[in-house]
């Protein structure tokens, strides 16, 4: 051992010939490293600024926020960071404290470690997107999403899908109207990307109009506002429909009465008796539109008493009191078990004279089975209920359960990508 050249304490030999205490008193490796810094925070969208007009979301004491803070500290080029973590501060103090453990080589190769605390002052501001929301007439593109149905589960499904990609769409304002939702954009590319996204999720068609706001004839510059109307097909999952004669060649050998078992870019139909399937594209639907005979809210719950090779025997609560059983042919016969519950439509409550049916066509069974009545995962239901863009949207419980079934059964997955070609603005068609 040797003696420290300053205090004379015995130490192990090192390049500086000084003990640790004397070395720390005479050398400050944090000299030149910021001890205070500022960080911009948008109080409207709760995002932090990274550079210029770019903002990113980051939770308090998250790895994303820690990385953002480290990038703003100057003087770390010659030091090595061994550890970095947040120190607790009062949430309303507008202060963030980061504790650093620095390492640096000093005095003839001696390596020293030192703690350093950097205090960040959170300065509130507003990002460019949020500034537009407080200024009138700043949008240049508007997408009006409309659907003429009594329920709103399609919009609840869209809100859950949009929230997953909202950052890429750059939506700066959303407004609710009686028949749908309005989405405002400042860039044409963001608007068209959003329309492509809608076509990849739901069957619909869109049309575009423009309005002249002002014009400078001398410089040949005009200010226009563009409006895109996106109309969603009025058919949803679990609807009972009667296929029009003009579309019979599209669905092939399907019967006239069908059940909608899936809706994405196309409307997918299934014969409730034979199980044969077919689909109708958005372009075909709007060429010959039709409405649902029965919707989800008009379903009834039945219990399967027993099954055989040809079908199943069902009973509702009213049938149990009367001691009746009804035989039903169904496409779900192989999946039904005794005492299981299913959703059905009562054909005796439907006035088929209002619809155009083929000659000598009749419905010879009381119930048409739509689907099995499975229990829903309450955690998924609660998550779907909470994921809303507009807080004022109060969806019915049946709409929330319908969207939960779509995600659980994997019905929501698109068949085509957003980069597919749109044909005549009528929706996606297979290539």
C-alpha cells in the first residue's frame, strides 16, 4: 500500500496516488453537465415535445419519458451513464428529477463514479394539432361517416379501431352528429389514408365535394374545403336478410333468406339451414341496396332440448309453459349440445308479404337459429366500453356486447390491406 499524497491515508496504489475522498473533492466529473433543463408538455393532448413541432405520448416515470429527458441533457458526451432513474416529485410541482450515476476517466487513467441529479421544469404549451382545435376554419378536409340504422355499434367498433392508429391519421378534431361522426383533417394525405382505412374495415362507398372559400385571381391561388361523405352499408352482423333477385347470381346457390355472419370489406351471408356461404361486395350492395328483416335486438333466446341427424328441438320460456317443442333445421347442428342456449328469430312474427319472394317459396319452420349464446369476457367488454373517442357517446349495452363478439370471434380482421385499389370510389374489390 501507499500513502495518499494529500491526506496521508494508506491506500491501494492507483494512477492518481490519491484516496477516493480526496479525488472526489478535487475532481467533479459532472462539471459541464446540465443540472437544470426545460421540457415542453402539451396540456391538451398530454404529449411531450421531442424536437421542434414533434410531440410523443409518454406516461410519468416511463422509459419513454426517461429517454426523452436524457436526450435533452447537455454535457454527457465525455461521460458514461451507469444508471438513470426518476426521483419522486410532487405530481403538481411541474418538476421532474432524474438521478444519474456517471463514470469518467480522470488523472492519468483513474476511473471515478459520481451521482448527479438533473431537474426538469415542465413548461406547458400547445402543439400545432391542438392549436387548430381552438381556431375556426382551419380544417381543409372533412370526412363524414354516416350509417342509416337505429343502433350505433358500427361506430363503437370504428372508434376502437381508430384509437389503435390515431397517431398515424393525424385527426385534429372529431364531432358527433345524429347519424354518424365527422372527422376533420388539415392534410389531404391524412384524409385519404383515413378513407382507405375505413374501406379496409367496413363495406361502404364515398364521394367527394369541394367548396371555394376564397380565391386570388392575380396569383392563381384558391382556398378550398373538401368534404368526403362515407356511407356505410345498412347491414350488420347477425341480421336476417332477404337477398334481392338482382343479387341472386352473386350469392350462388344460397336461399332467399340468409343470416349475416360476418361484415368487413364485404357482407358475408350464410344459409341458416344448409350452411352454404356467400358474400356481397360494397359495390354490389350499393348497386341494389336492401335492409334487414330482423336485427340483433329482435332475437330470442332458446334452449336446445336434444338434437338428431336432421336438426335440433328448441324451446323458449313460452314454449316450456305450453309444453311445446319445435324442430329446426340448422347449419349449426354439429356444434349444438343439449341444454345449450342459442339465439333465434321467430318467423311467425315476420310479415313476408312485404318482401319480394320467389313463387311457391315458404318458410316451414318457426325458428331460424342465428348463433350460439356464449358468455362474454367482462374484461374485454369493459375495455371496449371505455375505448371511445367522444366522451358524449353513450352506447347501449347490446352494442357493446355485439362489438365484443366481433373481436372474440375474429370477425373484425380485414381480408384486404389498406393499400388495395379502390374501384370507382365504391369500395374495395378483389384484385
